[in-house]
C-alpha cells in the first residue's frame, strides 16, 4: 500500500484551512498548479476524493475527515518541535502578554481551572483570560485567541487540532440507582439536538424532570440538592463530591473537542505555549 507523502498531506491541511486554491498557494509559497497537482496525487494514492466545494470554500469530504484530523495533528506536532528547538545564537523566547481562551463551561470548570496552577508555574509572565459560556466567540474577528469547541467548523481562517473526546456519564447521589424511577435534572431545551441529549431522551424517554439548567456545574448542584440524577461530562461529574457515576448505564454518545487558533497567531510564542499546555492537559483527562 502506497503511503501519502507529507507534502500532499500538508497541502491538504492548508487548503482546508484556507478554503481556496489561491490562498493555499500563497501560504505554501507555490503556485495554484502545484497545489492542484499535489491534491490530485493524494487522491490517486488514497483512491477517493478528499475535497468538495461547500458554501464557496473547499472543505473535506466525509471520507477524508479522519485523514484531515490526523494530518492536522502531524502539522501541529511538527510545528511544536520546530518551535521548541533553539536556533543558533537565540535565547529562549520572552513569554509575556495575554492570551484569551474561550471554551464551554464544562471544559473550563472540569479541565483547565484545576490545572491552572501548573500553567502559572510554567509561564508566570503569561496572563490567561479564560472566557466561559456556550457562545462561540469569533476567531476571525479576534474576539479570542484560542477556542475550545465541541465541533469543528467546516471553514475559516484558523488552524484546528482535535484534542480528543468529551465523554459523558449519568451521576446520582447513590451508587447503582434505578435510573428509570429516579428524578432528573436536565439541560435546557436549547441543547436537545446534541448527541448526548438525544441518547438521554432515547434511553430515559419517560424520566421525571425536576429542573433544568444550561450549565453542567449548575446541574450537579441541583442534583445534590434534589437527590436527583443528571447527565454530565465526566470531566465535571467525576470531581463532584457525593455524586456517583452510574456505570451500569454506558453513555454511547460523546463529543469531539477541537482547539482552534487564528492562523496568524499560531506561531506567536505565548500562544504556542498555551496551545501546548491545553493539549497536554486535555490528553491527561
């Protein structure tokens, strides 16, 4: 089996990020014909198309999305190695300044905040602005430097790295509860289309709901107060004292976690440091 070369994979990643041939050619420092030839060779090796046109931009085909995620991770790893390798005559970069990070509350509460002491110890000169909430701040308009999202947008002027998966579980105030007869705390209806909520509705369609909230930490507190059950990200639920994971029900749904950064900011030393720290913390979850 012939293996795609890095030149073709990198061109694929850049073209998905840039959205069109001309922008990709500028970023790669080649002409559009070279970009087209590399993509054609990649598709010949793979035996299937890797790109389609969507909303005016080139986006990966469904079949090529796993390859894109792997190639993006390869690109990020190579960039990290190059950034960490000192050049002759260079000292360590002066890591100072502010980096704005936006993420859903569950990732902030359950993953980043508990590890913040480690970040401050490593990079005392970098100030993190951590912005929670379910609204996606816009990277292109520089509302944030980094965004941790539970889905990858199909196009935009950003670089993306898949960090892993957010796993879910049911939690309650006692071990091995009869969840069909239990009282429940739910998410508000705004999230009804999410995979984990669809699993919950399918598995416990007749559950008795006592209250709803739009935040995992709020749900956990309500469950403790009402002695009820709730579906939570494991990174949150596993940290709540007196809530027990109901492992006799396995939640089959989960969410991909993606880190996005504006392509102009990806190699700024302080941003690079935050990217590497966030990636390491997420891998350890």
